[in-house]
């Protein structure tokens, strides 16, 4: 699933699609950035809509986020002792060691994998 993909390409209810469109949300990227609390202010966006959005967002895996893993809690931090690319709260991308990733300063990380040895 690409983040620039239109939500209308997925099996979401017409009601939910119309409500999201009235909020200016038309792509997977828009929806993944949206705050449910803010969306609940829109007419027609109730508990069922929140449930549908949460279920839909659960289907988005880190691989579908261009290889980035979102950091929301300690369990999301990398277990490996390697270098990573990280995105800070200002949106800047930098390289840090995985042991230096701070939960409240960075929003996403991507492991920098060592290159594979040549086959021949």
C-alpha cells in the first residue's frame, strides 16, 4: 500500500469516505497523519467511523511506510545494535546509533543494514 494512494481505492464505506473527504483527507498519507480527536469534530464522524479508521490503519505495516518504523512506545525501538536513520520531531532526517534513539525526540527510524557480500 503506497501512502499516496487514494482512500477511494480501498473497501471503506461511502459514508466514511465522504466524511474524510469533507475533512480534506483523500490519501493514505493524509489519514495516517490525521488525529482521530480532530476528525471526531466533523459531522458524521462518530464511533463507527473511528473504528473503521483504526482497523484500516492497522493494515499498514512498517514496510508500507517506505521502510520507516513509527516510534510510539519503548517496544517500537530497535533491538539491534546498529546505525539507523531517524526522523526528529521537526522532520529532519539524521543518522544515529540505535542505542542513542530517544523515545520522545524521534518519530520514526529505519535501520541501516550492512551491505551483503558479493556472490562472485
